[in-house]
């Protein structure tokens, strides 16, 4: 599937659907300070990272127009998330640092693994582990993409999370609606910022205020989406 094109914002048709509006890690957020403080101690030669770096993230929403002008219907996104659970069970819910123009997840570019997903209303939440090498944990040596992600956080670089999938878009009443042939590939870590307010957290409860839906007048309701798909 390497010859499939990337469907750019505002375009319709079949291809890779890459989003950049799910969530991002703020190194300045107090919930990530503990990790940053620990990892800074590596400069003193201390082995201080005993536990994996696990963060909570807003992954995606259905029925809400995203930054690329696309809307994911409820039934389609829920179906794909359900299918994705098998990868989570098998510890194969992996993703890369930065989006490739491919449906293949390259082994040498893996940076993280999604441990769990759940729904809070129309918001898909997730728990994501950043995969760091023993060399980085012990000595601060960056040798993998996961190490790069951890090191970006340590250096106060804001990074984001966005989805990668393949499928079709159809324009309906001026909105680009994701069609039934959509398949989720993964969620990647990216260096471009995502929607403000969709943060990653160390504590699931702290993410609660950010799962609220956008106001009705600014989005297409799911009932309207289902009506359009039936027309």
C-alpha cells in the first residue's frame, strides 16, 4: 500500500488520513515535572528511572470537526477502537515518532506502546508508555525513537500525538466525513503541536475537564452525521 497518497486537509477521496489534533505533552505542566526532574539526574550518573514513563492522553473524538476539517462518525471510530483492542492485548499497539508515508510501522522507529483505551463520552482516552532503552534509563544515551521522545520532554520541547489511518473521505454539506472503509493504523508521536487543552497527564482524573465536548453550534452532531450517511 506504499503507493497510496496522503489525503491532505480539505481534500476528499481515498488515502492515508493523518490527524494532528488529538493531544500533546507539555513539559511545563506540573504533572510531568517529576519525570523531567528524575531524568535530569542522569547527568550526575544516577540511575533513577525505575518505572516506565506512562502518560494519559486524549486520543481522538467522534462527531467533532478536527483541525484538518474532518469528522469521524461515532460508529466508525468505535468499531476501529474495538478492533484495536486485540493489538493492545498482544502489546502490539505501537506507534512511531513522526508520521511516515506508509501503512507499515517500522521497527526502528517505534517510540511508544498504547496500554489501554476507554471512552469518556465522545472522547477516546488512552494510556501510553514511552519505550526507553536501558542505555537511556541508566546513562542518558539516546539510541532509539523512544529515547528521543523522552529526551524531547526532558528538554522542554512540546510534542503531540496524532492518528494514522487509511480510508475515504466524502464531502457532505461542506464537511469532510470519514467513510466506512476507514481503518486505524496507529497513533504516532509528532513534533507539531495539537489542539490546545488536549493534554497528556500522569493521573487519569486530571484529564477529566479536557474530555468535554465542543459546543454544539461549532460542530456537526452525530445524529446529523448518521443522517448524511444514510442519504
